[in-house]
C-alpha cells in the first residue's frame, strides 16, 4: 500500500507537470494573435501586484513624460577628461607672433651742487633710460604693431622674437591719439609667423580670450580670461576710446601685446589697466582689432593715418530724451551741430536727428560714433540709422578727411609786435581733429600752436589760445593777422578765447 500511494503521488506530479506544459504552449500560441495592431490597444493588462492592489490609481495612470531642458550652444565641462583640456596647442600656434620690445632713450639729468662739489659730477649728465613692452607681428615681412606710448621718445628699439632672435626696429608710424605704433624689422627675407585679425563685431561678453605679452620683463607670459565688456568709451586713454575690457591678467610690460580668441585671431592690442597699485586688478583694456588694422594699413600703404570725419557734433541721450523719441531706453546720440558743407550736411543730416546705429552697431555717445566712423577709410560710406520725428530712416554718409590747415601750415610770427615768437595756424576742422579741439567753436580765428621761449609773445599768449580780433579787425586767416601786424602801432587791442573764456585787453609796446 505504501508503494501504491507513492506511485500515485508520482503520477499526480507528472499529470500536473504535463498540464502546465500544455497550458504554456497554448499561451505562447495565442499571444501573437492578441499582439497584432488594428487601431486599438491590444496590449495585455498588467499583472496585478501589491502596489496595484494598494494604489489602484497609480497603476492605471500613464507614466509622466520626461521634461528635457534646452541645451546651451556652449558646453560646460562634465567629465574629468573635459576639465583637463588645455590651451597649449593654441599658445604654441599664436605665441611666436608676439614679440618683446626693448627701447632706450638718452635724457639729461641735472646734478645737485653737493654732487658736483663732493663727487665732481658735471652739472648736466646724460643718462640712458630703458623701457619694455610687447608687440604683435601682423605681416610675414616683419611689420609689427604696438602701443605708441611703448616707443614714445625712444632713440632705439630692439625686437626680440619668441625664439630669442633679436632685430633693430624701424618706426614707420606712431599715432598718439589712437595709442598705436607700427614698426618694421628686416629678417633678410625670412617670413615670420603672424596673427590674423579677428572680426571684433562678433566679439561677445563671456568669450574666452588669452593675453600674451612680457609683463615686468620676466619673459613671454600667457594669461587667460574672458571678454568682460565691449565698447568701453569712458576709459580716457585715447581720443578714439572704444575698448574691449578683459579680466585676463595684464600688467606693465603687456602693453602692445596680443589679446587673442580661441581661434588664434588677434582680438585687440592690450593697452591699459585699471589699478590702484599699478598691477593687475582684473580690469584690462585692449584696442579692438578693427582699429589696429586701419592704422597698420595706413602705415604700410601711405605712412600717415587720416582720420575720417562725419562733420557733426552730438551728445548722449538721456532717459527723458529717449522717452520723448518713443524709445524705451536711452540709445543713440542727438545731433547738435552740422558743419557747413561737411559729409553729414551733404548726406542730409540735420540738427535734432537721433543717430541710433552706425553700420548696424548701436552707439551711446559721441566717442563711440567717432570710433565707428574712424574704422572706415576716407571715401567709404557709413550707414547711419536715424530717428527723425519718431520715424527711423537710413542715411548713407561718405566719410571724408577733415578740411583745412594742418600742423604743416604753422607760421612763426616775427617783427616788433607783441606776437613776435608766436607760432600760429588758421583754425580748421582738420586742426581741431589733430589737436582734440572742438571744430564747432563759435566764430573763427587764429590758433596759437606754441610760443618760443625768450620772446615777447610768451608774456601774453599761451598754446591753445584762439585770437579773434586785433585792433578791431577780425583775424580769420594768418594773412589777415599779418596784415594787421604790418601796421606801425604802439598799442594792440586784442580779443582772444582761452579755455572757453573770452579775454579782451590792450598791450602797449
């Protein structure tokens, strides 16, 4: 009996196994039929679970779709491999085009009486002063650009390349008002590496940049940072202020060096820093490449840099002025003066016009307007976006060299009059442009360029004076002034303008 019960149990297990096997075969045979799609959802119902039993609503609700955040165009480092990326290939490519400059000039120094007595030092000694800076090679033929203040007053300039080769440099052009100078070295036909000019219209705040130069004379040094701001016009370093600001460390000796982007292009020439101590405070300024290119082209092709002229004066727009023009923010400059028969008047600009953009770039003050005009060559057209009566329009202005006398026309006055020893020139837009004067100063007159030491004129005149009248006659030209001085007079009634003030007086000789 025990044996039969055991057999019965084994038979039962076999029957159960066979039943489940047949059930499984039937299930796999039927599933493909229910899996076909005919426009309705034939998916099998989910198998009940403990979660479904406890939270039936959660089991029936479809899953929430994933929220995909928009990805920025620039990618931040996400892995240790990305963090260890290096600028070394970029530096290897760009640094050979940045040079070190060493200048020397001889100055006279006066010895104290004690030094003369005790040490036998001559009353006047001549000493050699050395200074340093940086430069950028912009032509394979050896053309180098740097800052004007780096080579100012230098008797000799020495260029040291990154591979330690040294060459004497010839000064082609120095323009103090843009603070740029162009040099040339003779490499006996051997081409040099260069930095191409970047299109600084594409430069944006936040772009990565590298500064390459020779700070403190320690040798070529590379620092990195970002563009902190563009179109800085209130720095006060040059008359054509429109600087790129960077937080890349720039120190004395970096002047004239390169500020490059991640493509190895020259974004600007490092020029100045804002600092209370004389060292980097994270605020450096570079002259944009578009102005650098203009000066280099002028130096290579003609030797002089002619500043284009619009023939207008303008003032910044306040919030109230902007609102009166229908603007929701201060933008542009208001035209306050138009020079007769100048480029602006010829193009149809009027007083009261609001210039908001030049060549598609916004302007906020007259310095920015002058800079954007100056990067064009004389004879080229600049597109000005103008609001007149609240209606926008585009006016094309052909920029031209400012007319009138230049410093080459300075005349030295002689004779027995009080003007003996004064060097004068007729007041003109070109003279005003070259000397940073207001070309719209009321009336006309004769500009006192300089006064010779030891002459009678030094007692009465100062450089910058504008002579309006002499003995009741207006002096609009040097010829008219000389005609008055040709009279045999013992007293001179003079009206002149000094620092914006009118001065009248009589001088007897």
